[in-house]
């Protein structure tokens, strides 16, 4: 089994798409945990604000099998694929960490966005504080504590998403 951490985001029908994704992930991975959800302004383009959250679970699926499954979920939510990186999205599911694997240059794992964006790093730190970043050789909590990223640029969304009884939001200490 390998520990996997995701970033989930949307800025089109945000609540509907995020909730649907969370429900699908809970069905597939019953022991999944989620960070709190956060709202942040669109980055790199003018658009509606995003909701992002992190998720973590263990699986015996390969990286490629997971990628295929997540692309299927994105497509079910009418995700349009374009070459443009920064655009509005119905749903975006990115694998941030796949165990301790470094899959560069073929795949962006560990995902570079962990160190670039507060809406990725800080939710991840809620559920993966003690996980060591395979390239930085520091825990996610240490990276978050040492980060110069602006934590005030993300706003917690209380009581969202709704989780089934098997999963729970990680409470902040």
C-alpha cells in the first residue's frame, strides 16, 4: 500500500463539483481523509474564486491507474482539456504525493505546486503534517511553517464539504 495525497479544486459550480468528487472518492477509498476546504482567488487569470482541499488515502493502485481514475472523474464533471494552464475548471484533481516517489521528469510528482501555492501547501499540511517531502527532505508541516506563502490569501469554508460517516475532516489543533 502506498500513501497518496491529492489537491482537489474547482471554480465552476464549485460546491456541486467538489461535493460530487468527495462523494466519489469516499466510495472508492473508504478510509480517505480530507483537509478543510478553502476559497482563494483565481491565480494566473481573471476568473471566479476557487475552492481547494486536500485528500489522503492508502491504495495498492499504481500511479498510472490513479491518474486514469482521476481523469475519469474530471471528465464526468465536464472538465475541458486545453493547453492553457491557468483557466477556470469544473474539477481538477492533482496527485501531490505518491508515497515517497520522485517521478520527475515523466510526471509532476511530487507536485511543484506544493511549494508554490498556499491553497495547496496549507491544506496538505493539515492531513500530512508528518509526511516527508521526497525532494525537500522536510516534513510538510516544516515546509508550511517555513513558507513565505501568504496563508491569509486562503479563507476556510466551514461545514463544507459534507462527508459520510466513515470519513472526517481533520480538525485543526
